[in-house]
C-alpha cells in the first residue's frame, strides 16, 4: 500500500513552471522531418538529452538515421523485476501554410491557459511531462522495485523507425510495461487501431489533352478503385461493425495523384496515377483478408478498365492496345493492440488518474497507431496510452494544449510509475 506521505513527496517534486518551460523549449525546436529545409528531430533530442543529463539520469543517444537520433533516459530506481517505459516522440508534422496560423507554429505562445504551436499537443507537451515525472520520481528518493526508462524517439509520424531501432538495439528486452505519452484528453487507452497502408498504381498511356484517343487515361481505373474502397468500408461497417473502444473501421484513399510524378499540366493526359490508401482496423478484422481484398480490387479494376476501353473503342471504331494495368504495393502493416484492464500497468494508471483527477477515469481506444504498436506486437509489452491534449487537435492549424491538464498529466505519469514500481507490487 502506497502511503499518502510517499504520494505527497513525489508530487512535491513537480514544478508546474518546469513542465511549461520544457514544453516551450521543445516546441521552439522545429523538428519537422524535412531534409530539403534542413530540419530534423536533432534539436529536440539534444535538448532532452542535456536536460536529463543535468538531472543525473543515465542518457544514451543513438543515431537512427542522419539527423534522427533516439535518446534513451534511464534510472535504476532499485532492485526488482519491473521496468516501466515512458515513450514520447520528438518529430512533428509540417505546419503547412503558415499564413493560416494565428500563432507562430514554433513560438510556444501562451494565451488564456493554453500553449499554441506545432507539437504542443502531439506530443512535445507530453514528452516534457514524462521527463519531469521521471525526474520527480528520482528526486523523491523512495525505494522502488525496478527501473524507469524514457524513450525519446524519432520518426513516430513517419515509418516509426525510431521505436523499431530502440527494439533492435535490445533496449526493450527488459521493459515489462510502457506508458505511451500521446494526447488522449485524460482517457486511459488500452487499445489501438491497426493499420494496413497500400499504394495503388495505375499505368495507362500519356497523350495530348486534345487527343485523348491516342492514349489511355488512368482516371476510369482510379474511379473504380475509390468506389471499391468505399464498398470494402461499407462491408466492414456491417461486419465486424463498431468496436466499443475503437469505433468504426475505415478504408480511406488519402493521396490521389495523376500524374504520379512530375507537375500536372492542363493539356496533358497523364499516363500514370497513384492512390495511397490508409486502412484502419479493429481487432475483429483479419489483416490477411484485407490484403487479399485489396489485391483482388487491383485485379478486378484491371479487368473492368480493359472492358471499359474495349467498349469505348468499339463505339468509336478505333483500336488501342490493352496497356492499362493496376498494381498494389503494401507499405506497412501494423496490428491492433489491446491490453487487459487488469494488467498492472493499467491498474497503476487508473490509480494515479483517480488520485489526481478525483474522479473515475474512462477507458478508451486510440484511433490511430503509435510507437506502442511495435512494443506490443514485437516484444509483447503491455501498453497504456494516455496524455494531455484534445484528441481532435493533432496536426491542425493553431495546435494547442491546456496547461493545467498538461501539469496534471506529469503528476499522473509520476504516480503511475510510483504505483507500478511499488515494492509490494513486484512479484
């Protein structure tokens, strides 16, 4: 049983100003991965490494790719079998058109209890909260049954190479549970949607826009693919339907380009088109079946597009070779995750949230994938995802985080670790 004295001792080490200042410093680092513009995660990684080193943590920096370091922050709290990982990422998505922002995307401006800027919500605020929480636990000097590891990782917004490198280097081998520090508005998320990402490529034949009959336009095939994806989504809505934690499955065409490469021109009929598809799944769906359905869609589209052009050519009394082809390539496949409500890391998160928020926390699911997907699927590490920030705000213009909620998140993180690493819990 954790005493009230121990709780107060840990919470006393959390300075709200430190949470806010560290968040602001991280947000002011432009860590959009953009080699052309010369920006990467390095400034935020170096800032986090320096901050943690100054507080006596064992800090390791590893280059995942040029300009893209991971930082591993570790503290041995005491002898024991448990190691709790906190994970937060340093990369952010593009600010997009800056003229649409009311606030400087990298200014960390504060107004009416909110901090604005790219990454305030996703997820530099929660990254700062986890580091301050770890420092508070360390400074409290209480006996703990195990270690705390902070994974300050790169490339979460892309292909998640940071967490994969973390795993490949053996850092996850001793981790027994992980808290994924992402904006979930105070919810305790014990499930995550899976993802199948694919690229459809339609090959036709390029021609002058005034002479379309000398080419083969990929547009009819593109239309068939989009209709086919809508049909697959409709089927998934019927079965398996809505998941109680994760909501509805989806088949979303996100990028549609014709031509697939180079600038478009009004008087040029493209010879190739590309469609990127983001499929989000729930636990009752089978990824193998989804991949088969997408392959079948590509084959069916090829056949139906050939039929379309043969009929058109017959009506126009012309003859063109059947050169249209549709292929699909799978870019990534990430499984759904679900952690049992009775897992120790979940019960610790519930206990901590209840102590700070003074109300019963709610369980939910993450609508997207996180770095925790790989920890769960590759190393069987139970994960819980939680943190400050409105779940609808990530990647939006004028991204923001509520500072009171952010400070409370640091407190929840610290007490989660205190509970999980309680010597009486170690078994």
